[in-house]
C-alpha cells in the first residue's frame, strides 16, 4: 500500500496555499475584517439584537471569499464534473480539509460556518445520487447556481437520534383540485433557515414508528404558508443560525419531494456519511493546530529560567495527542479511500462503521487537544486572545450533532457483532456450541 499523496494532490494543496496568500489573506486584513477572527470574533459575528443571528457583514465577507474561490476554480472542487466540479475524491477532500483546518482560524476555512474556499456541499452528491430525471430537470439548475439554498429538517424536539420515530407527518391532500401533501410537525436545528429558499422536511408518509421505510424527503419553499420560525436557539458558540421551525397545515404539490416516496431516509444517510468523514478530517486538522501551537509555545516560554518543553508534565500529554493524531489520520485516509472504491450507496452497507469511528474519535480528540492547549498556554490560553476556547466550543457540538458519539459507537457495535453490515451473515447461524471455550476459540 502506497501512503504517499499523489503529485497532483500535493500540487493542488500548494496552489490553494498560494491562493490563500494572494486573495484571501489580504481580504481578511482589509477594513478591520480581522475582527471576525481575533478576540472580538464572537461579538462581531453576532447580531445580538436580532435573535443572535449572524451579522450581515460577517456573512457578506464569507460570501466574497467563496466568490473569489469559485472564480479561481476551488469552491466546487468536490462536485462531480458533470455538475461543474472537478470530481475531488473523498480522500483528497479529507487531506485538504485537514490541511486547511491545521492553519487555524481564518477566512480561508471557518469551521463554525462550514465555510471553506474548498466547499463541502454534501447536498450536491446526495441530489445527484437520489434525484429522478424529472427532479433534476426541475431543481438542478437552481441548486447548482446557488439559487436554491436548503435547510436539513430531520431532528425534532422530541426525537434526535431516533429519526425513525419522527412525529412529523405528511398525508395526501387535494387543494383547489390539485393533488398534493399536507405536512404537520416541527423540526429542530434547521441550520441556515434565515437565508434558506427551501426546507428539506423529512416526514412519515406510511408505516409505523421505528420503520426505516415510510419516510419521505419533501422540498418545501421556505415562504410557504404554515412554515414558521419559532425561535433561534442560542448555542455554546455564537452566532446561531439554528432555529426551531414549525410546519402547520403546510400544503405542497404532489411532486414536491426528492428521491421516491417512502424511501427518504436514504437521502439522510447519504448526507451524513460524506459529511462525517470530511468533518472528521477538519476536527483532526484543528487538533493538529492546537498541538503544534502548544509545542511552539512550550519551546519558547521560559518560566523558572528554562523552556516549558523541558518538563515531562508538558511533554507527555502532547506526545499522547501527537500519537493519536498520527493514528487517526491513517484511519481517516484509509476510510476515505475505501469510500472512493465503491458506489456511493454501498458506503452505508459496507463501511459506515469506519466512518463513525473516524468521526466520533476525531471529535473527542479535538476537544482534548483544545483543552490541553489552554493548559499549556496558561492564562493566555484561557483568554479569547488565543483561539483554543473557540475551537473547543465549536467542536464540542460535533460530539452531539452528525449523530451523537453514542449513536456512532452503536453503529460500530452493530457491525462488530454482526447485527448489520458484512459480518451479519457470519454471525447469523453462530450458536453457543460453536465456540470452544476450552481452546480459547
């Protein structure tokens, strides 16, 4: 197995670095835009008098960075070529996401907003894999042009990880002589609703609670009567673009969905696998940043007349982090490579446990790294003049979202013990008598 990165990928990363220095850093420094990244960041990003939503100036700055990246051909790197992208692989994206996050906070890559000069838009591949020809003809042009901006409505106030028990319902309903659907329910954490044109609303259309089938992914215009933002939920790291949205007697035409009726959960699974491996790589990169900053500080800080790095109490925790970063990097890249070797829909059946391993461990690791960086840096590490508190507060979220770490560990256990995945057949007929305890088998 060759662990070396391809020459093309190495060259592309160098191209990204050059683009950052020529186009993004100057934009970051002009007009005091650095206020969005230094100790003032949370205050300057947040419109505290508008429900804690992102300030327009902040989002406009991100949009300008993305525009420049798009002109340079970077923003859509991961998109399929037939959809205007470069067909960037999962492996390449994992490497790039780690590289950008390891640079620290900046306009090139702001993880709090899922903003990056190399865009992570799992909706694109999800749409490519699941949309019918008619749906592609209807929505494809607007989606690819950025004119269709969607929220992801899966989680509910009473149901988070147990998505198949959702209370949101959609029933056939005729209006003004036209067939359609009537939707009632509520969704939590509808990220981006303040700028969304459409809501992806997962609703039960048949079956019983707990059934994986019988769920449909509806595409609801955000201005449809009955769609209401109930509240913006303030979070550990502000600003917030995560509201609770209610759907009261919301009527949509018969064809207002993606995929097929009763098979919508597959779209959600498609979204999370691609997103989880990339988010794991970003968490790894942020952990590497915390580690490297701590090493540099420990070498230059000299209390009691000698560098901090002379002390094993400083060395050993950072050695542990460095070791875990190295091991995790190999798992992430191997898993991303495996994803590239199979059809997109096979990931769930074959290696979704590996994706979960990468994600839950990376999210733990970055929190540990940020915490240790605070400790090594002492008082200044606890202050907002260093980015560690921001990194911790943001990444702590990912131990809950994208599937909580407990849910992801449950997925790993299901594959390990053969309740699902490739080992299911191996364990299907296994009995107690098949195990010879006397021989240690």
